[in-house]
C-alpha cells in the first residue's frame, strides 16, 4: 500500500535541522552515551508522528458490508455489478488486502456490461500492473498473448445507429424527386427521398408543409457545410456509409449531422473519427467536438487514450482541465453510466502521485458530483476531506467529514477529532471518539488508537494497550510505547516493543524508529542493518518526516562501521541465514551488491528473502534486477522462469527452466523445474521426477545456502512418498550445512515414526536458534499435549497475530467444550482485523451449529467475497441459504 502523506519538501536539508549530528558527526568511539544526552536531543531523534488518517472506506462492520455486497451481486441487474465490485474493492483497500483488491477490480472488468466499464476497469488494472511489462514480454516469448488490457476497438463496441422511421407528411402538392442544395456558388444535386430519410427535420423540410418541399433548390449556405461535405452527405444517403475523408471534413459533417438530427450519419462520422484518434493531442482536440456534438463513440475513444497513458496523462494540465470541468451531460456522453468508476480511478491516480495536488481536489469534486448512493457519497466525501485536511483547508475538511459521517462513515469522525484538536479543543476530540466507542458493543482498535491522542498518562497507556488488543496490526501503539520507554532509558524494553511489531509486519516507519534507537545507543552496525533493509524495500525512502533521504543517512552511518570484505559478507550472510534473521540477511545482501560480486545471484537471494517477509512487490523488483544483471543466458532464463512462476504462469516458467538446462546444466535451473513441477502437478507419479531433478540440482555447483534449501525440499518429497529414512538423511545433511529450517522437516519425520517427544525436541531446537520463530511454535504445538499446545499457540499469537491457525484451534477446543459464545468470540477477535476465508468459514459453521442462520449466512456471503470459488464455502452457503426463513 502506498503511503498517503508525502513529505513536505523534496529538498535535501542540512542535517542540523533534525539534529542527528550529535549521534553521527563525531569520531567513532567517542560519542557520549544515551544517559548523558539531554531529553530534547533524544526526543528530536525518536519522534513518533501521529497515525495518518487513511483516505479509505473503513466500515465499522466490514463483514456485514461484504455480505451485503455479495447478496446484492446474486440478484442485481448486470448494469449494477461493476459498481458493486468497485465498492468491494474499496472495502478491501481499507483492510489493506492488495490481492483481494486486484481481484475485485478484475471481477468488475470481467462483469462489465458496457464498453465504458470495460474501458475504465481495464485501464485501472493496467495502472495497477505498472512495471509488469516484462511479464507480457516474457509471455510473448513463450507464444502466449498477455495484452488483455490493451486498447479496445471502441467503434465496434457501439451498436449501429439506425435512422428512426418518420411519419408520412400530408402535402397536397407533389414533391419533386430531385432537390439541389445551394452552398455558395455551387449546387449539389441529391435524391430528395434519400436526404429526407436521414432525419425527421430533413423529412419535414423536404416532404412536409415547408416551402422547401415544393422547391427544386434549397439554400444551405448558412449551415456551415461545404460543398465537399454536402457531397459526402449525399453519398451517405445513398450508400449508408462514408468513404475515406479528411478528418476536418468528417468534423464538419459531424456538426452538420448533429444540427439536423441525422443520427445514423452522426454515428458513422463519430466512428470514422474514433478510428483516427491515435495520440493524446488528437484526443484533446477531438474530445471538445465530441462533447459539443454529443458523440459518445468519439468521446469514449478520446477517453481511452487518456486512460491508456495513466499516470503520465495526468501530468498534462490540458487533460486535467478537460476531465475535471465536465458537467453531468458531458460526463454521460464521454463515459455513460460509469462516471463514478472513472473519477474513482482518476482520483486514486492523482492521490498516489500527490494527495495535496489541485488535480486530486478537482477529481474528487467530480467524484462527489457523480456519487449516486449513500455508500458512494461517504467514500467521496471522506477522501476529499482527507485531501482538504492535508492542504490545511480546515473549514472545507470539516464540512466534508461531517457529510461523510452523516452518510454513515463512522471512521470520518477521526478527521473531525483531529480538526477539533487543531483548533485547541482537545477535550472535544476526546469526547467525539468516546461517543463512538460507547456506541458499539465491539469497538475497533482504531477508535482507541485515535482517542489516545487526546489524553495522557495511564489513560493514554490504557487506550493504546486496548488498541493493540483489538487490532495488533496497528503500528502506532507499538511505536509510541517503544519511544516512551527509550526516553526513560529502558533500552531493552524499548527494543522488545518495536521488535514485537517487526516480527510480523515489516513496516518502514517501525524500521526507521528502530534505526533511530540504534543511533541513540551508538550501535551503528545495527543501525546500518536497518537503514539498508529500508533501502532494499524502498530505494527512495525519506526519513525524519520525509526531510532526509535514507541513502544519505546510510552514508553517514557507514563512516562509523568497519568495512567488511567479500569473505566477511558471506560469513555474515551464512550466520544470519542460519539464524532465520531475514532482515539481517537483507542488509548483508544490500551491502554485498556494492561490491563486484555477481549481482544477478545476489538480487535473486534478495527476492527470496522479500517473499519470505511478505513483500511481493519488492521481491518482484529484485527478481527483475536479477534478470537484468544475469551473467549468462542460462542464468537469465532461470530468473525469467521465476518471474513467470511467481506471477501464476507455471507452465511458461517450467519451459524457461528447460531452455536453461538445454543450454547449461545448473543448480538453479534444476531447482526451478523441480519446484514448479512439485507445486503444479496433481499427479502423485511426478514425485519421482521431482526427486531426480533435485538430485541433479545437488550435483551441480552452488553455495550451501541453496543446497540446504534443495535438501530440505527433497526431504519433503520423500516424506510425501513415505520414504522416511531417505527424508531424515536429507534433513540431517541440510542441518550439517546450517539450514536451520530443516529441524521442522526432521520433526515431522519423528512424528510420523510415532516419536512425538523427539519431534517436540527437534522443534525446540529450531525455536532456540531462529530469530523469527512464530511458525516454529505453531508447528511444535502439533507435537505436544493440550496444555502445552495451548501455551505454544498463545506464544504464536503474541509473536504473529496474523497467523490464523491458533485462533481456529482455540475456538475449536472451546466448541468441543460447549463454550459456543466463547468460540465465536475467539474467531471474531481475529476477524475484526483480518479478512480471512478460514476464520469466516469456521465462524459460519459455528453459527449454523447453534441455529443462528442469519449469522451463518452473513459469514458465508462475506467469505465468498474473499473467495467466490471456494467449494466447501459454496456448499455451506447453499445449505444455510435453504434454511433462511
């Protein structure tokens, strides 16, 4: 998710503005200690900013909203589906569920009932896939087309417009068959009946009671049509189509056709012009005419050019001016019923670039004007309120937040509370949030987090603890507590607190705060580790409220750290890898990339770590850099294979692995082929092929880090085949080369041999060695008695509250003990901050068990919003739906 609030300035300030020189700009080893630093000096270094107000749709009961959307999707007309999927997208965005957001957009695109929706949602998906052009190129090299979001032939999407039949006009005087139209000095002879058939006005003129109906000559000199244009109109009246004409002549005919209501001619003209729109300048010039003459096909074609070039087209002030100044009728001409979808996209692109920009305001104003339902209005009002607040336009922001709140968006009260605080009414802010908290039997974490900003002492501490209890994914409470402890010189507790959140959520702002802690402690090696991890995740990241580039601070810290040789770096990498210290490993690799080492291999290692840390976008960026820096064609093919595999194109990834092997047998090529085959094939017989591929990989040169992984994978395949002795050998050999995760595989072997105590002991070794061991505790819980299981799973939730298995286990135990309310409450605790299919599925089953059909149906529908194709969920939904009164 992109950060909403950018820095105030992009200038590089002097470091004295943020006062870190007391920590950095002195000789190494001669810094004064933390205890001797003044409180103000420490405060300037470890300042924690208030949590941002998120410009997203954040319903209090998101499960109910998702369920309602699903219910409406089941019965709505095709015309309403895309708007419902857009609303679903906005709910998932508020929850931070990137994959689900993209899937909702794709559903909106697939279910589009008009060309306008196809255009908008296709452009939105293309925008979301920025930087993935390489994937399209790779698929093309495999003979697979991937241009699904390319340009649409707009003209072909519009039906042919037929001229409506006209009533017979009563006229006692017979009309001449031929009529000549005088235009200047030239006469164009036409078939009266053919011209009359173009429109009702022409029919009335030439066959009705007007003087022209009995005249051989009609003067059209004052109607802005040239002789050439009238000849083309005459040809169209006879043939029903336009020949190839100059754009200027087509524009002239379009204006003429609109004036005389010649709908079929106007349609043909619009489609001809639409096929000529090929550049942004074309689109700008033709859009004005399209809107003035009410030509939907031409307007849509021009719009397609602007959308296809997002976000660059919004850097063109003429495009922004045009799109932000349309009235309702013009919007209807340009984008039909998809106005809200269009301005949702334009506003999002503008805010991603600069949320304080004038264009963000202009597009959000249009969004408000397009909003038709209460839900659409609350989204639009809240977003513009956030932008106004950031621009310090407080009066306007207040009105917008109040409007959003009146439409039912409770989260907008956060904006009102901040505004009251800005005005100096801290007590009023506290009361606003307290009122919201008291209105709900199950308040949310953000409510207590927000109220904590307006109180002090134990009350503030209590609110922050409650916020973490209700939503452990909120980073501000951890950061505030850690900073407070650091100011009290309780260093160990401060680090433990910030490490709590970094153990399950690699948030840049938390890494930055820990970096500051290490500066204050003069632990420059650890500070360097964190700033290098930050730069790996976000190369352009700016620290200290956006005022200083992280890269600049890294250079300063490096002055206080001893340089490592290449050999030192490899030793450090092995140590961190074996400790399962992924952040430390990232930092070492960042440092190694500065050397002359083979960069392709290092970027590849980096991508593996980033995937483990749940940073898929950064991982893909590293994988693309690995491809770019590959030292040979076979190596490049391997990275291309991983790019394809990681984006869901397994078959094409396998093909790249095979191409690489044909050129050169290598560890990575065999490993990729084995990995992809094991993951994609449902045929049990493929296990022997995977084994042989991994064995071939192990015969090829590689370092111990990768060989340990291959041995671990090979052990897993042997376990699945029931070859426990062979599996144990693999895991033991992996442990010999310090692949610590192999303890988990060996524990599984012990368990399958009915030796639970050895399995437990093996997992205990992993817990003792690993830095990040939530998964180890979770796995160990399977190898012990219930009380120990409960303790291990409590530890898992403490270390990583996003892991859903512990909640499900505890709820199942409660259900077995007939504690139905407690079981449902346990699941609800996690569902409040994590939209997880398995949690919703289990809670739906519990609701069904106790006869709560409405609750079960709600959870089923919400779960099907998360995964509409989940078979067990579909069966449960069908069963519960049949019980609904």
